[in-house]
């Protein structure tokens, strides 16, 4: 069958190749699920894997099939699989357990091991193929009426985990009733975090650099949040205008400068969640004494969040469903750039690298 792969270590090596088709029996104990892939989304991680910035091939192979945001339909299940059946729409988690205690309790998303096993990212082949097989433990059912949101399930799981981690950590306060949220960044993660916080009833300000009107502003506004262009209003000016500081900041710009800026903005007892993956080696000057002082005096908290487990996928899917009911037709606007067929992988990569307005590039791998 066809698959889109890279040669790890070789920049711009993305190519299409024939790979062996997996079988249900590859997974022991009747727990296998075989999925026909319908759509696969791509993000900055895929771009960086193609730039050979990271990503390793599975043992014994010299290529890595890419793709970690998948949506498909179940074709076959093993005898012990009960939560999905042929014909169901599904997505799949990305990280597989290593050996730490967190991996053993189903929390590979917070593994304490240095080496990650992630489908389509590191040491395991991904989903940009015609079909895949995995253990039922990692297969997440998508409701029929969310099939039009397909590849958003994976980025949504990361946004859902980020917000949930903040709420979990804030139990330290015994009582926490957040009212105001800043979301730094209006890419896919920022927009999905905006939705989650709006569904929790917060007053949300979502920031990006480029002034509107544009699609990001339209989506933010349609979710009942307020779009702020930082080139028109700085975050400091915004806090001054509001006369209050945020209780929660979800930082997802990809800029470490904004990550540290968030630390200057958060209010007393507040929580900052960092999600940006900042691969380069930029340095920034920060007002370290002031940040330290205000963080101690204000009992503030910083949480880093990455990846997502089965439960976060479920949480994210629940919020996608509630989002569709609350703001009908808004979320599908994130799915901006479809590409038809695995053979068009070069167009997919071009859009990912060059199309600055693309919120989500994805491949239509097959019709049902
Ligand atoms: N932790 C996780 O589990 C996880 C999962 C997926 C992705 N990520 C990471 O999360 C980050 C966001 O991902 P994404 O796909 O949403 O990214 P994206 O599509 O590149 O969006 C980034 C957004 O941040 C804004 N931005 C960038 N620099 C800024 C600055 N200096 N000031 C204000 N706004 C700024 C951009 O503004 P413009 O719109 O004006 O360009 C854009 O709206 C990335 O670092 C990604 O690697 C983390």
C-alpha cells in the first residue's frame, strides 16, 4: 500500500513509497483494530520532521511514515475489541507507552522517560498511509455527527489536555473561579483553546500578530471571544484597558518571548500553561526580579503541557460536540486547506511551508 514517508536525518526527503499492509493479527490477544485512513492532518511537527530537525525511523527501517493526526473508518476488529466496530469513525492517539510508572498507568503523555515513541514522529510509523492497525487501547471513537471535523480531534486533544492540566493544578487553591482568559496565539491550538475556555464560561481574549479582519479574527469573534492584534494593542495595553489581569493564560504562539511575556501578565493566583514547542536557540531579556517577586507574592503557577492520552481525546471530542451545538458551523472553518490523495504529498508540504494563512492543511486519503 502507499505511504508518505521521510528519510530521518535527510532534509526535504518527503516521498511516497510502497509499504507492507498491516494485518489485524499484528496485534496480539484479539485486541487489534484495522482502520481505513480517510484523512490525515499536518502541522509544524511534520514540517520540522521533513526539515530533519527531529524524528527517527523505527528499528530496522531507514524511513519514517509521517502523519500523527488521523481520521478513519474501522474495517476490522479483533475478538476482544468492544468499544468500536466496523463502520465506526475513529481517530488514534499518538504516543505509545515506554517503561515509566506513568506509562504503566495509561499516562504515557507524561512519561518520565527521555525517549518518546510517537506514531509518525519518533520510532513508530505514522498514519499517512492507506490503512493502519493498532491496539484498541489507542483507538478513539468519533461521533458520527462530528465526522466533518475529522482531523481536528488530535490538536483538540492537546488543547483539552492543556486546559485540563491548568484546572487540575489549580485545585491547590481550594477555590478557583477564573473569569478572564488570555490565549496567546490564534493558530489551530489557540483557536481550539479559545473554544474550550468559552465553553467554560470565561471572558476570552485571543491574540495574534496580524491585524484583522481575517479568518482567525472571524473564528475568534464567532466563538464569542475577542480578537486582539498585538501589533495594534500590546498585551500590557490590553490589561490596562481591562483594568484586570487574566486568571489563566494559554500560551500557544510558538514564541518563547510570548511565553515569558505571559509570566508578566498573569494575575494573582493565576495559572499560565505553556504549549509552544520552540525548537531554535533564541534568547530574550526578561525582567527577572519583577517576575520572581510578583510570582511569589501572587502565588502564581506555570504548567507545561504536551501530547494527550485517550482521556484527553475523549474530553476534546466532547468539547468539539458542545462547540458544534453552541457555535454551529464555526469549527470547520479551521479546516482551511484540503489536498486530494496521497500522491499529492508535495502540494501538502508546499501548503504547510508556504501558505501563511493556512490554519489546517490535510490530505483526503480516501473516500469511504
Ligand atoms: N504542547 C502540545 O501538545 C502541542 C501540540 C501541538 C502544537 N504545539 C505547539 O503549539 C504552538 C502553536 O501551534 P499552532 O499550530 O497553533 O501554531 P500556528 O498555526 O503557527 O499559530 C501561531 C499563532 O501565534 C501567533 N504568534 C506567533 N508569534 C507571536 C508573537 N510574537 N506575538 C503574538 N502572536 C504570535 C501567530 O500570529 P499570526 O496569526 O499573526 O501569525 C499565530 O496566530 C506551536 O509551537 C506548536 O509546535 C504544541
